């Protein structure tokens, strides 16, 4: 599928989404750019939560390795597992989104 065809399909999806939401023409695009509500904002927040989980786990692991007081091995392991599960969830959501996108792109008009 060529780039203009993809852009046309995305524009049609944008138009349908705004009509379904009862919003004026550029509201969806504005909300995507500004990060206000909607799917894009929720996706961005989810990625940030996954990133925070990974950073927390990494920081606790470094603290444990350096011998910082009050850092337990069990806490580090739990945080590592939370980060791993969060990352796997993010990968699965991405895979589902790609599958849905491909399905929409393969639809006959």
C-alpha cells in the first residue's frame, strides 16, 4: 500500500472518529498533539508507567548491589517481576494494535 493510500485511509478513520464522537473536524488531531484525553494520552501514560516500573526496579537493583541499607532482595525481585510483566503487557498491546491496524488496512472498500 502506498503512502498516499495510507494517508487517505488514516484521514478517513480520523473523519469517522470525529463524527462518532460528535466533535468538530480537527478535535481528534488536536487532542493527539496536545495529549489531552483519549486513546493517545492513555497509551502515552501506559508507556510512562511501564518506564517508571523499569526505572524503579533498576534503581533498587543498583542500590542492593551497592549495599544500601533498607533494600531487601525480595523487594528488588518483586519490582523486577512487576517491570517484566508490565513490559510484556506493553508488547502484547503493541502486537494487538499492529494486528488491528493491518486488518483495517486490508479491508476492501
